[in-house]
C-alpha cells in the first residue's frame, strides 16, 4: 500500500515538473523581452490585434507576471472602465471571486485565459505585495458603473436621497453601452448627469484614496458630457484614457504601469501609419504617452504569422494570407515565436497586421518598440455575462 502511495506521489510530482518545464519553454521568449527592456521604462504597453486571441493573451499574461516579479511593475491597467475595474479589484481582494473583475470588463476581454492573471494578482496581494488591477478607459465597459457610484454617493451629504436615486437612474441609462449610446445623445439625460456631476465636483473634498478615485470617475463623466466639436470621438476617448493614466501616474508616484489593451490605442505614432484613419489627425493614447513621457513609454505589439481569428459571428476562421511586403512575411518561417526590435531587425517601412489582422503600411520602429510574431494563433475562450448578477458563462469553446 505504501509503495503505491509513494509511486503515485512521485508520478504527480513528475507531471507537475514536466508541465512547468513545458510552460517555461513555451514562454521563453519573454525572458528575452525582459532582458532587453530598458531600465528607464516606467510604462509598458502590450497590444493585441482584436482582444480575442488566446495565444497572444497567454503570452502577455506570462510577460506581465515576469514584469511584476522581476521588474517591480505594480499597476496592471486593462482596457476597461477606470472606475468600474478599480472598484472590482478592491472587491476581488476581499472575496477572491474573479466574477467581481469579470462583471466590470468588456465582454470581448472576458477571457478564460485571463483567469491566471487574476489569481496571480490575488496571491501577490495575499503575500503583502500590493499589485493593482484597474482600467484606463472612459467608456462604460459593463453595467456596474452606476451600482458602484450608488455606493460612493452615500458619502455625499449635500445631496438628498431622492437626488442620489435620480443621479443613479440617469447613470443606469447612459451606461447601457459605450460613448455612442442612444442615451448619451439624449439632451435631457445628458443635462441631468452633467448637473449632478458638476454639483458634486464643486463641493466634494476628497480625503482618502477611495475619494480621489471617485472624484476622477466624476471628472471622466464631466469629460464625456462636455461637448468638444474640435476633436473626433476616437481622439476624445484616447485623450480621456491618457488623463486616467496621468492620474494614476501622479497618484501612485514612482509605481510602474503595465497597459493591456488594443494596439489601436497603444501604438506610439499614428502619423507613421499610412492609412487615412491614422493620417487624419489621429491622436491615440500611445501618441500622447510618447509625446509626454518619451522613452519612459515602451510599446510591444503582437501579430500572428498563421492561425485563426473570430469573424463577426464569433466563428473561428483562418487569418488572411501574408502580404509579401509585410514584416510578418519576412519572418514567416520562424518555428513558433520570435521577438523583433531595433537590435535584430533593421526594417523600417513595411506593412504589418498588428491591428485587426489587417495589413497596414507603417514605419515599424516609430510605431512600436518591439514586435512578437507567433505561429498558429488560436481564438480566445470568451465568456459571456447573461445578467449583471449572474456568474460568467463560456460563450466560445
């Protein structure tokens, strides 16, 4: 009996070792990235083509863990609503229930592959290493915004209970979808939200960390509902993203930040992407980070050499054939994954499909600092939230 137990225990230990070894080998490229990362970098962006690539998400999650463990990064800012995700993180730290995070997330970023990251952050905090998950977007990424705001309004003593209820009711209307929501263009709703936001900001005096986050959330709402005819909605969204990151950079002084989101927002120079959308005075978040923080900001893009993506109906289809004038085509024969930067690639003006899996001509090393090329990318396992108070269910297996 005892020899059997010993054999079983030894076998299980061996399986764990083999699994860990395989994982380390799979993500070995991240060791190279860590070794090449300049010491002065305090903000690093990790950009995906569409949010929905399992393989790319796995590589980024592993890199994030290494950045936290080896480079002392403390803030993980995900493309989701700043306020909703911050509040969700605080709840998650108390409950160890990842549905707190998932309820606050965009549906297309509710991926099974993200669970490893959430558990990692929870364990780090349990051991006394304070790591924060938050959002950097101004758009409503879920229906939790009004719910969290209702809780914070309890500290506001200069609004009546009826006024607080009315404010929450208006917020429930505008959070239905993103900035293009029908209710955002409803003059009455817009006027009501602006009234409450401006009133609270004129009288509220923040004292605690939670107070300052609440105030920043209100400033985001103020930004959303203040007309700006001189900027496109795309630029306004990215400007607001920058304001949120500037807030976190100043509020958490000397803390290094990881950005997890779309390359469409995180690339460093729109003017170096030769397509009308980017040439028409586009100001992406990455543009603003690079302009304001120079080499403190470092951006790594990810692209598939082969594999699958989702179509509009969430059906996996093959990604398009490689453009012969692309940087992907030049390195199409790499075994599994390859990392490029200025030190090992001199190419400049080529096309790449780092955004939406569509090839765009660009000045490569002005748009990004590093590029991870991956063979045989897989589609992500997306989760779907049927109701705000239900657990997340798997949508795509």
